[in-house]
C-alpha cells in the first residue's frame, strides 16, 4: 500500500509581511524554544504580558509529553511526562478559560490544548520526529517548510478542524495504550490490541 499523501501545495509560502498585532499582549508559558517563540510574537508586534489577566493571548509551547492520564490512558514505556509542568499548565489553562482568553499552542502546546478540550493523543508514532518537511495549508494551497521534533501526535476527531497536512507521509505506526495501527501492513485501518506487546 502506498502511503503517499495526495496534498501538494501549488506554491511555496514566502514571508512578505507578518501579521501585525500592535497594542496586543502575549503571555508565553515556559518551554522548549521559549526565546524563539518570544521573538516570533515580538516580530508580529505583541508586547509581553506579565500575567494571564492582562494577556490578549496565552501561548503554550513545546516540551515533554502530556500526561496520558489526562486523556484516560496509562503511559507507554516511550512516554516521558513532566507532571509538575502539566499541573502548572492546567492552572494556566483554567485561568485563561475563565477569563475567556484566546489560547494558542505550538507542538506540545497544541497537543496539551487538544487534550484539555477532550481530545486524545497517539503516544508513540514512528518516524514522526525527523528532518524538516513540507506541510500544505489546506485553505490557501501553499506549502511551507516545517519540522517535527516530537514522537507523539494529535488524534483527529470530529471536533477538530485540520488546516494543514504533511506533504509526504513518513510515519507508519501509531500506538496508544489500547491500539497499534500499522498502515504499512496493507490496510490503513488495521488495528491490533496493544495487550501483550512489549
């Protein structure tokens, strides 16, 4: 079975003008690539918010795996969690939600927000963390070079709007506590029980 992706952008994205958010403030929680994230938001005109209360957007960024207990699963041996970070980010999420703040997630941050809204993750995906690759914007039909540095992945659901996909399918196995999906086995929907797997 071919794992080729049918999506290919018609043009490469070129950074001409970044969106401008002057007079808006971002509260960025600590994590992987914190300095790069601060620089990105500053280049779009955001100012630093000292608290969630004064923020226009609350930003959750990269780092360790989200604790699977938050979506009703036990951790696989390959899952590396940071329980104290989860506790801090849950409090931040609850405060932002109560204040009706816009929230934005990058990498682990997107996975965390998905889980906080009832979603689940694939705990281990092969070949997901790898070299830079092209993703395709489904609305504007352009492609942009991106990276994937994480071994986990959001599970799609009916409540999730997918806005971009990878141009080349590389991952072939997807695992959580209960399922092992192997699309290289010839059936994209072939699922095995995880019981007994080491």
